[in-house]
């Protein structure tokens, strides 16, 4: 039997949703850390302030959906139902020009992402299946981008990866851009804020994020995509892979293998005609490494 629904007019405690929203922003980097989430929001406000409203709306709707559906409170408080909404709000705000339909799309997609994530979490906990990561964001992001023409929405002329052009080709700044591109921002100062956020939460993870972005930059530029690489477009998936796998793997080689796989997968998706792979290379690379690790453990498990 379902618990009674909370009256719609009853206002939830501000500290509950605010903390969950901050945690949701930090969960983009697989962390539960309110200060990290706050610095992530500051990085958006600095590098792409026009995207901040969409991020906040998406994160709030993700939290509200989970609260109204009475999902487990620890999951809600930890921000698990916020990060996909944050990313969807960023994506739609970056890709689509303003119209009255834009906030409705953010609300609908963020709510659906929470519903999908809940089912995925339940299945994962029962059957030890592969984690969702940002799969709801990728699935609904692809769907909405594909429907852009059908819905007669005008795309923004400025792509998140081209907001500032290629005025600065310095490699250290390009590595920081790789961090900022996780939040669809192309700005090294924003990347520095994100690195600071990760450093405060987990120093090892912060260093691995730099390694992931740097290796993605190196591979992307060497494979003939220098312009995109120096904008961080080959670094953000590598950074996410490094953050995720460094929490699970004690050795360095699985993490490095995952970073390399993410770059190759991103290239493969481009060649298949997918112009916006989003964080799909990150998800697929992590799944490949995890499946390989499971197979190796089974094969070499003592009798």
C-alpha cells in the first residue's frame, strides 16, 4: 500500500531541496558533496550564465518528482535524482533558443529521467547489474535533440563547445576546458572551479579527472581532431571515466583503458553520424571495463 501523498500545497523544507539540489550537481561527478555542487553551479554562472536557470530547474524537477513519488529518502538526499535533470536543463538551454516550450521540455524530461533512474536503481540493487550513470540524460537528450525540427524549435547558433572560439590553444587551459565541458561550458576558469570542487571532495579523484581530460586531449588531437580536442570536447568523457573508475579500481591500467576506450567510442559515434554523443562514450567505456573486470574475476577465481 502506498503512503499517503503529501498535499501539493505543502511547502517542503527549504534546506531539504536545497541540499539535495547541491548534491545533485555534485553527483554529475559521482560525488555527494554540497560544496562541490555549489562550486559546480558557480562554474556554470561564470562560464555560461545563460544555462544556469535551466540547470536549476532541471535539478529541482528531478528532486520534486522523486519526493512526490516517495522514493527512498537517502537516495533523494544524496542527489541521485537531481543530476540527470541538471544535465538535461543545461543541454536544452544550450541547444535551444528561448521559447515558452523550453521550460516545459526541461520539466518533462527531468521528471521522466527521475522515473527511469528509479527503475534502473531498483533493478541494479536486486541483480547487481550495470549502473545507470548518466544514461537517462543521454537517452532523453538524444530524443529531444532529434525532435528539435519536428517541434519547430530554433537551435541556438552558439554551440557549448564554440562559445569562445579557439583564441587560447594552450594545453593546460584545454585540459581545464575538458573539465568544464562536463557541464557544457567551454571556459578554463569554470574548469578550474570544477577542479577545485573535486579537490575539496576527493583529491585522488581530482587528479584522475585531470589525467582523463589530458589523455582525451592528447588522443583526440593525435587522431586528427585538434580543434575539438583543444575545446575540451575529447576530454570531458575521459574525465568522467577517470572519476568513475578510480573509485572502483585499485590499479591504474583499467582506468587508463577506460579513458582510451571513451575517446575511441566517441570517434566511432561521430563516424556513425551521431553529432552529439553527449556522455554516451563515458557510460559505454565504464560498462566495458566493468564487464571485463567481472569476467577476469570469474576466470581467475580460486576453485
